[in-house]
C-alpha cells in the first residue's frame, strides 16, 4: 500500500503545470504579460526623459476620448516611473468667469512645455470641440470658428519647437456601458460618475459627430490625430507608449557612472527617543 501511495504522489508531483496565459479567455491581455512589457517600456521612457532634459526638447501630449476610454489609466502608466518635474500632467477645472472672457486657448498656453519638459494634457483645448459643443455650452458658430482656426494655432506651437502629439482613445458603446456600470458600486471609482458623465452617456451619436468634425478640421500634417483602440485597456496603454517612444527622437543621454559616496562615521551619535506620534501598524 505504501508503494502505491508513493507512486501516486510521484505522478502528481511530476505532472506538468499549465503554461501561463499571455491573454485571458476573453482575448484581453493578462496581468503578467502586461507587467513584463510595461517594465521594458518604462525603461525606455526614462531614457527618453533623460534625453529630453539633456537636449532641451519640448514635448506636448494631448489625450482625448469619450468617458471611460482609459485616458487616466494610460497617463498613469506613462508617468508611473518618470520624474513629475519633467513629466507634468495638466487637468484643468472648469474655466473661471475671467477665463471665460479670454481667448479660448489662452488658459492652456501657460502650461505648454519649456525646454526639457513633457507636458501631458488630460483633456485639452479640444473640450470646445467635444463636451462644450455636445452639451450646448458653446454656440455652434463659435465652435466652427474654433475648429477652423485651431490648426494655425497648433502650427505656431510646432513652429516654436514643440513636439505636439494628439491621441484619441476609441472605446465601443458596449465597453463604455460595461465600464460605467462597474463604477456604480465601486467605492474607488464612484467619483468618476458625475452628473455630466451621465448626461454625456445618453449622447453617443452627438459625440460621434463632434469627434468626426474634430478629425476633419484639426487633423494636419504637423499635428495629426493618432487613434488607439482602448477596448482592452492594457493593450492600449502598451501600444500608446510604444507609439509615443517612436514619435519623440531620443537616445541614451551621457551620464557618469553612479557610485555611492562613503557615508560619514560618528561613533558618538546615539539615536534619541523622540516624543512623537507614530503610525499604528495595522498590517
């Protein structure tokens, strides 16, 4: 009996484990493969960052798309391992009364990059072509004038030395419904369900027409629109980062080999018992 048990145990031990899947059964990219690829891309983003600083490049990245398209997650994936002093994310609130009286793009101009900076706009001046138009916050003639004039403004940005990259994240109606529904009972995401988001949800085809006009009038040789399928968030993030790396010319910046200096020695120093509060160790 003992021999039979040992044989069974040996069979169980030697049975091959199933190979890890790169994608889930639904076709979406799995976490392990995603993390592996993202790590490689993060290394390249750091190289790009160091070259941007070394060469004094000015990079401006615009992210647009419908609600739940994955703009925020993509921006987090880009900025996770780089310096917030070089990569700065701009997400402006609703305009003040003073800003409403200004030239429309004026409130965005102070945030454009200087030498050695990468500025990421989480929604941008294209609010006028999207939410303001669809929700009736801006008269149609004003919107059309904006669309007609904007390519010249972006040409001036590019002529000043800015590398302007514009991404539109495309999500299907079914996937948007799925993501919005998931937010309702998720305490981490409930803040993403504003009354404006809910109103926008009902205007799918109005947003489609607004997007089509935006592409028609503002896709240019100097500032093209780049569309990314974001139904699979992980794949979209990886694809966008690879595309971004291909559009910013960079190479490894020169730097001296890092060596830690010798730490000072002080045999007389003793750590005092400070009268302070301490974080309770719940975990």
